[in-house]
C-alpha cells in the first residue's frame, strides 16, 4: 500500500495528537492500520528498555497489538506495545 507523502504526514500528526492526549486505543488502531513506524516496540525490547516483568504486567496491564513475525513465519505473533504508553506507565532502565 503506497500512501502519498502528505497523507502519511497527516497520519503521523494525528497519531502524535492521540498519543499526547493519552488516547492509546485509538492511536494503536491508527498506527496499526496504516503501518506507521517508530511508535511501537516488541515485547523483548520493552523488557530490555523498561522494568517490565510478571509483576508489572499484572499491575499495569499494558495493551498491545499483534503482528505476524516478519523474521520467522513459524514463530508466534509478535506483541507490539506503544512506546508512549510504556513511557507513561513504566520506569525506564538506566543505560550503563
């Protein structure tokens, strides 16, 4: 699907507005439907960059969207989390 540059820029602006307003569900839908890059991270990256384990998973209950794994077709679907929601709810790890 090839989207014109102006439309893509408008979608990015809309996504940023939704994220700033903390309307994560609508933002996740917009980002996923239009394949916008730079707004989501996979579960493994989430665990590497934030303190996110079983306790945080139960406590914060972050919503996620799923996508087929582009690297391994036989693997389970990837869980994609919004970076803005993770920044809002989780503690980021300090880079060492």
